[in-house]
C-alpha cells in the first residue's frame, strides 16, 4: 500500500526543542479506518503484515523521500536501510540510542553528514505506540518524510496492512532504579514501575496559547491512537529566518506545522486538541525512547524536555548496569491477559474531533 503527501513552503517553523511538522486535519477518507478495532497489547513479538510505502518531503531538506516498511523476523528489531547514498553501498542503521549522532533539531541516527537518517522520531513513535517490535525501514533519502507533522499517517498506513504476531516472546527493558539528566531548566528521568510504561510530560512556554501544559499517559496501542498520534509539531514564526539560514526547516509549511505568531495560531483549521502542544512533546518522547531497543517498563518524567534530554536519559540508564534489566513478560501476566485483560480488549481507533 502506498501513501503520499507533499508540502509547500509557507513560512511555518518550530521551537528549537522540537523537530517535525504538522498542519492539516485528519482527512475524510479515514472514515472506514475509524471503525476498526485494535488489540491493546500482544505478548509475542510483532511485525507488519505486508510492506507499506509512504512518501513525502523531508521537513528540513525539502527533498522528496520514499520509505518502505518491510516485515521482519523475530529479534530483528527496527533497522533502517539507507539506499541511494552517493558512491556507497546501502547502509544499515539500527534504531538504537547508541547510533544517535544529533539531537539538536530532530533525532538523527547514523552519520549525520552522510549516510544517516534524520527526523526518525515520528515513525519510531508510531512503531512503539502500536507495539511493533520488528521492521526493516528501507529509505531512499536522508530524512524520514514529515507527512502532516504527527505520526497519524504512519499509524494509518500500518493499520491498513495490519500487524501480525511472530513466534518469539517479547522482551522488555525494566527500569530498576531512578536515573535523571538535567540540562538548563529542563530535566528527564526514568523511574521504576511494576508494570507498563507511563509518561509524565510537562512543558512551560512564555506564550499565552501554550503556557504550562502537563499530561500523564500510559502507553498502549489504543490510547496512543486516540490521544497521541494526531498531535502535530509546533513552532514560532519569529524563528523561521534563523532556521532557514542554517539550512533547516526548508520543507516546513502550514500543512505540517502548527505555526504560532505572537498569541495566535496561523493554521486556519486550528488545533486538534486544546493541549496539542504537550501531546506532541509526548509523541516525540515515545519515539525517542523507542531507541532503547525494546519496550520500557518504567515511569518517564520530563520538564521542558526535548530530543536531547530524551536520548540523554537513555544514555544514563544504560551506562549503569544496575539501573536496568532485560526481562520477558511473566507467565502470570500472560495468563491474566488471556483471561480477559488487555489482550482481549477492543476500542475505537481514533480520538476526539478538531478543536
């Protein structure tokens, strides 16, 4: 299945702590998909049921790019295969925190100046939010297409082909003791939890439209689809010239960014949620933290965070062997799920209307 989008250059941009874009509302062709139902979690590893192709512009490069999500076997993980690199063979890059080379305006894995892949966070967020463990991402350019600036179109494309179980049990990274990173007035931390993965994200902007926003979210596929996936990136019109001069945001537009000028939203359709700003920060955090290499069991908290703090807290976690353990879901939990718990639960796919 193929999805395609394009965006012009209208002057939208974003805060330096956010890399991404957004703009247009959920389009009408998704009425059928809205009626679908989805399992909350699976005890086995998963992959996509068949290949799915998406294409669009890179938000920084403004260059067309296509990617294909290929099914992958158990324990493959998420791996990017970069094609079309001048004078070089195809390059494989694991979606792992140890491969991160830049976090200033987005999350980049691999060689930031050559065979790397930038702006991976929205795709990684969709894969993690839907509980997909294994996929080969074949991409013919240096940047994941921005689409509408959220992860909604990635979710939509994956849901069209479906998710399948594999023959291996899923493993998790369990946080055993607190780790914390402070940068300026912001911080991020990972705390122990008995089960599941909770995110608690707070932002604080000197802007009346955004202001202080905080949200707590327990990650599961149904909640991710309805509460997080549609939240778009955002930014301030005043920053656009600086970013353009530095070679960034060349593909940004009102089609892929919530653009703010002083105290008003420039996008004619307005916001998708009253607190869309913190929801997008949470979307980014889900994507960046997916670079742990396996789903986390723990509690993530951040204040005025961004890509740099998200990745830094993973570095802090894995630098201390006593702070984490690799575990598999217990047989007791699997029995609980099988007897009418989360695995048997169904819910509508998508969330509230536009505000």
